[in-house]
């Protein structure tokens, strides 16, 4: 008998041993979780199906969760839309280099705050926590970035969000709970400096939490929208993909010369709707590619500090 079958049998035996009330709540839990999965999954399936369907079938409401009159016109339009690929390239750049800056800054801040030798670590940490609840606001932030000469530059997308206090606290908690102090003492005896200890010991042992932080920061960077609206006013060539999506999804003007031609107007509207669905699918691909590689670390990172032995 395989291990999977053994686990399955153990699960069913535990279910049979439960009280009637326990069985009821177990069944209710599965029903609720199934409903939640369907609520999340069905819209995604509809968008994917619509991106491969004929515009007329989509307008007439014939598309549900399976493509109708299969076509690749939407993806062909996206692949020939130069502005889309400029935004895609910019977002990819901001995600990769921005996440790298985030990880470096987070580790450099979390490590000293995790050391017991730093007697003022709790007081310093309170200054970081204060920024989670109180900030200068949008206008002072723009004035600061403008005064530093970062407006309409790539640094406006990388520097202002260089570190998240919440993610820093997660990394600090992981270092305190998962890396024993004896390692530092042994490394210190061997002549290892604090910086070398961070690079050669702490970072390799922190791969699980780094993977979680890469996911957190990467998704946030890819979906970055507000910073581009505030700081990239004239540099259109630096705009990320989210701004391009905004133009496609919201600023979807209709050519007034077609108002008298109902058929042409319907075709244009259908093509624009098809383009919207195709762009949404393509824009979601990078995050969907990243997640499987860090999924095994995700739960571990989320549960940090939940149980303290």
C-alpha cells in the first residue's frame, strides 16, 4: 500500500471517529472552502475563456467558462501593440531590480535588530513600527521625491518603496527564532566579522524567508500603480504595465466616426473587449510563474511566530 493510500485511510478513519457535531463542522468546512475556491476560480476561467473567444460571441453573452469560436485575435493584437511591450519590459525591470533592492535593505535592517548584543534594538524597532501606522501622506512624499530630483526617473519607482516594515519584522522574527546564537559565538571565535556572518551564515540559513519576501515584494512591484501615477508624469517611456492596462481598461474611447455604423462600432467594441481580456491574462503570467517556485516556503513564512516552543 502506498503512502498516499495510508494517509487517505488515516484521514477517513479519523473522520469516522469524530462525533456527529465534529462531522457536521468538517463537512461544513469543506463546503465553505469549495465555495470560496469556486468564487475565486470561476472568474479566472471566464477571463481565460473570453480571451480565446470570438468578440461577437463574447458580446452576445455566449462565453461562460469555455472558449466559444476559438480565436487568437486578441493575443495577436497584444503582441503587435508596441506600448504594451514597453510597459511589460519596464514592469519586469522594476520587479527584478526593485525586489533585489528590497531584499538587500530588508536583510540589512532585520539582521542588526535581531541581535541581542544591540541593546537598543527594541527602541529602534519602534521607530520602524511607527511608520506602519503614521506617514507623511501623498503630498509630502511627492515633495520629498521631487526635491531629491527623482521625478520622471527609474529611481522614483525603486527608492521610495525600498523596504517594507512589515516584511522587515517577518525577517527579523525568523532570524531570532530559527538561527541559534551559538552559531554566532562559534563564528566569532573563528574570527568572523558581523558582516561576514550575515553573508556566509545568516543569508544561506534564511533562504525560506527570503523566498517568501521575494514573493511579497515581487507581486507588489509587479502591481505597482500609485508610484507611477505620482512620479512618472512626463516620462511615458518609463511607465509600467499597470499604467498601460489602465489606459486599455478604463480610458477605452470609441472612435466617433463609427457612431453611425453600428456594425463597425460593434466590431471595434468587441475587439477592445477581447484585447482587455488578453492583456489581463498575459499580465498575470509572471506572477503565476514565480509562485510555484516559492510556494513550499510560503506557508512556512506566513506561520513564523505563530508557534513558539
